C-alpha cells in the first residue's frame, strides 16, 4: 500500500517544482489556462502540440520526466510523451 502514498508524494514534489518556476515567471505549458486541455486531448494534432511544448518550453521538464518514469501515468501527455490509456475491456453479456 506504499505505492499510492509514494505516488502522491512524488506528484507533490513535481507540483512544487512547477509552482517554484511559476513564482519565477516561468510557466509550465501544461498549466496554461488556455492551452492546458491539450495535455488531455484525444486529438493527435493536439497531443503533438502538447508534446512539442513539453520538449521545448517546459522549465520543469526534468522533474516531470523523473516523476512519470517512477510513476507511469495511464493517459495524457507527460514529459513529451503521450501515454496511451488502456481501454477498459467490456464483459461479454451472457444470455
Ligand atoms: S514536461 Fe509537459 S507535462 Fe510535464 S510539467 Fe512540463 S509541460 Fe507539464
């Protein structure tokens, strides 16, 4: 049961890093008010735009990569990579 706690602690460290940069006037692109939705988009072009912004304009990239390597996320764009969501398997209805 340590994994959920460690994940939350690691995510907290990433968010603190993003906040630290924000305080210095450097905003992580994924928290931009008008563009943040791109990181959760299912549109390949928007996912590509999010990935590009991660790789070229994020001051917290290293911290994000450290976080998501240790604690893989199931979906969304993290550290420049789109994480595929595993489709839920539906149970076949039995007659
Ligand atoms: S690397 Fe991408 S997902 Fe990670 S904090 Fe930066 S903008 Fe957000």
